[in-house]
C-alpha cells in the first residue's frame, strides 16, 4: 500500500497529478477504477475536494508483463538493480503506446524482456517515470516498483533528479544564458508548443561548449529547472536558435542530411529511492550524433569539454550566480 501526505488543498485528481507528475487522464482513470483511501474512506470521485493535511493511501495491482510480438530491437541498459533501471533510449523509439503509434514501443520492449515494472502510470505506461521525445536520445530511468516510482516522481518535482542534455544548434549563442519564459500549446499550430503568456512557468539554462570548425554551428549543454514538453526546443526557438534536424521548430535542412533532432540526454542524476545515495549515469552518444560531432568539431577540444565533472562545475558555478 502506497501512502502520500497532502499539504495543499484542491481537487483529488489535480493534487495527485502534481505530486506524482503523471498525466491527469491516467490519474483520473486510476481514481475511478481503483479508488483512493482518504482518512479511512475509499474515494472514487476525481473532483473530491481535499482540504490539505490528509493522508492518502492507495494500492495498485502488480503487473504481470506480457510478451508482445515483433520486437526486433534492443536497448542498452546502463544501470540496473531491484528498484529501477536506466536505459540509453535510441532515437526514433517511442516510449509508450498511443492511438497514433503503430510500431513497438519502449514499454513493449520492457514487457518482452520480462522486466518487473511499476504500475503507477497505468496500463500503457508501466514503469515510465519521465519521457523523452521520439527523436531525442539518451538516459531514461524506469521504475520497477511503485515505491521507487513515487520517490522518483517526487524528485522530478523538487529537481533533485534531472539530466544534462547536449545539443548541436544552427547558430552560436551570444553567451551562456538562462531562459525563463512560460510554455504552452502554440495557438497557431497545435502540434507545437510555444512561449505564451498563459503558459506554465518554465526555466532552462544553456552553456556554450564548442564552435564547429566553420564556426556556423555550436555544441551546447542544457539543464532544465522545469519539465515542459519540448522545453529545450521551445526556449532555443525563442532565442532564434534551433537544434540541427528540428524541422518542427524551424531548422531548415535537406531531410536526408539530418534525419532527427540532434539532442541527447547525456548525464542523468537522482537520489536512489532505497539507499538514499546520489546516482549519476552517463549515456554514450549514438552513432549519428557522434558522427555529427566528429564531422563538425575538433576532437581535441571535445575530449576536454565533455568531461562530466567539468560540465557540472560550469553549471553549478554559473547558475549559483543567477
């Protein structure tokens, strides 16, 4: 039986969504189908009003993984123990099922491997604590138990869990910068997000790493202080910069030259939900990203600037002054 202490007042579904950082429709379905025990009373109404201070108890059935067919790919496991695992998600792999998804997903692969998964996010999203866009690659943590899932979700909210991203952009930044602009659905193009006045508060940090040989492109590092859809891409677009391959937000190139967004979650950090120790996992670049780096940048310079400790020191020193 999982347990949450609620501090704020509000609707049950909205409060649980905020605490668990999961899609509201998934939370709503769980409340209606299973129910939540609040001060000893089982509640199945999403609109139930919480006053604040209540203790919520809930239990989600253990999932027995099925074995989907036609799984013809593999995913590199970077770290694994009884509570969780960290994967290096390849580009073009969709995380979980949706009406528009026809191909096997990462969740399908996890079930195919018979890996024990948390059930906190609902049937389609077993084990998924956070997501990465289809074309983006890199480190992704998967929860095996509901206890680990809840703890990691809370870390997403207080930012004790996070990632450092690498991106290759089409025009160098003028300087290291922090972008703090609200993000919401683009009113003129519903497939995109945009900086809009009524959007959710969003904050990103960008650090210059290396200019390309012709000084037209730049390798940068990014750190998020919030977790909005397409956040890095939207904030860069607000600076009139775009990630190579990102045609959705404005990068112009021949389609067969750069087939995907050159964005990679290279370093993941979190507090282990059982041991309490800080865990850091590096996700190696995939071949297409590495080839782009080799083609455009000086190798000697890259070896120095891609050092994990040096990268963290740069972010820490700079963001503490902001």
